[in-house]
C-alpha cells in the first residue's frame, strides 16, 4: 500500500481497499463511483457480507459494531447513488442473507434499508407536466399550418431540451469512466448524446441555409440566436453549445450578407453567450455556471470527456497488484460534477405537434451544408 505525505491512500491491493473502506479510511462516494474499475457488484456485496457477519475478523465488539454501522451507511449511499446496481437476482439474494443475520443492534437499519430498496427498485408514477409552465403555442395551432418560425424560441428550446434530456437520462454516469477504453458497449449511450449534439448543430445550419435570400437567412439566424439564448437561460448548455457551434461554423459564419440583417442587440447577446461558453481557462466560466446552478441542467458533456481523457492519459491504473486510488478519486470528482443533473428533471410539457414541426426540417450532411453555403453566397473574388 502507498500513502501520501498527509497519510491518504494513493494505491493499494483490492483486499486493502475494501478493508480501508469498511473501517472508514476511504471516501465512500469515491469507492462507490469507481469500484467497477477493479471489482464487480457481486464481489462488492460478498465483501460486505463477509465483513458484516464474521466476528472472527474483529475481536473488539465495539470495533465490530462501528464497522457494521459504517457498512450500513455504505449500503444506503450505494443504493441512493446507483439503484441500478441492485437490479440483479444475485445481489437481492445476498441482501436476503444480510437481512437474516440475527444482529439486534442493526436490525432497525436493515429494515429501513429494505424499505428504501423497494422504493428505489419500483418505478415511480410520473409527474411530468403537472407543474410545468404553460406551453407557448403558435397562433394557428393546427397540424401543418405553422412553421418553425411561428414557434416561440422559448418553446423550441423547451422541446429540444425534452428530446435531449431523454437521451441524456439513459446514460449511466459510470459510462464516462470507460470513454478511453476499448469497452465499446459502455460508450454507446454517450455516443447517442454526442450524436444528438451533432444533430442539433446540423439541424440549425440546415434551417438557416434554406432561406431564399440574404434577408430571410438573416431572420433565420436571428431565430436561432433567440433559441440559443432561451436554451442557455434554462441551463441547457448541451443545446446552447451546439447552436453556438452552428453559428460559429464555416457554413454560417461566412454568410456576411445574411449577417447584415441581424440586429446589433442579437450580435451582442451572441457574443455574451460565446464568452460564457468559451473553452478558455479549461472552461472556467462554464464550470462556474454549472457549479452554481440549482435548477435542472443539461450539461455540455464534451467538458467532462476531456477531463476523463487527461486523467486517463496521465495516470496508470495499476502498479503491480496495487490499484491507483488517487486516479479513482480524480475520476470520481469528475463524475460528481455531472451526476446531480441526472436527478433533477425538467418539468416541461411535451407538445408533439411542435416536435413534429421541429423534426420536419431536412438536415443536410456537413459537406452538403458547405456546398449550399457557397451556392447561396459565393466567395467574393479578390480585386488585384
């Protein structure tokens, strides 16, 4: 086992990591976030049962009592953070063994844990839309009687948020740990979210480019800016960064004649958001925005994937039989930044007619958008 100057554990064998966890010398959150990197949930539960039930490991009754109380805290936290880990028959059987242990001192804790387990594993009745703000509907709200420009930017932002949130909520936060690994199946849900980001960017580019002249394209650019402002205001940074990428991308940014029809007020708003979503200083301003936000948030996942890459790239996972717990701590800190947003949901009402209109826009491929951009506004010939 390796320790730092201040005594914290840098690396240890698997047995030692579990031992230090149960005696309260490792941070529970870090261990629970990252244990799949060196163990399995079944093995984790086996260690719990062994340490909880074996009196041979601890001759001091007081020490044993403290360890059992600490193990119950670990179980509570584990279940709260990752209820999906408990959707397994072998885990349930192991918990039944634990519950049958005749230990009066923790009997009440075990019963409370069983109640929490039932609550977490049984699907809750959805309350989506009950307390949602009223939808902002187009004046002529009939199918195929309104277009994207008839929809209020706030409502477009809400509907885009609901669609992206549905994809985001399928991600297991621990999937981020495998971003640099060869475990492709662990990356699928993250890739779906990245593909949604790319889709939003191309969707906005395609919408702008179908404008029939400079004035209309300028109007469409303004509409996208309004949607980006609304997405930013509700904490949908995923969408805001995607729309910013659209506006700053070559296909749209080069349309100088179209940009002439965008008012200075909107240009200033765009610049303000561009500054707040800047990658400068390792996304310093963005990180502060996310950290301070208490309401629902849809984060820009690229920031966290970048963090994972640098943690993985700069630290070996093992040294002989020792597992790098310092690296796990860094991983866990990254996960903690993003995890809370899996539990705070947006309460907007889905409007299928508006979503259908949003999705009706033909989305062009990247190469195609560049070609169309050059067609609608050819390069100016240089004058010698």
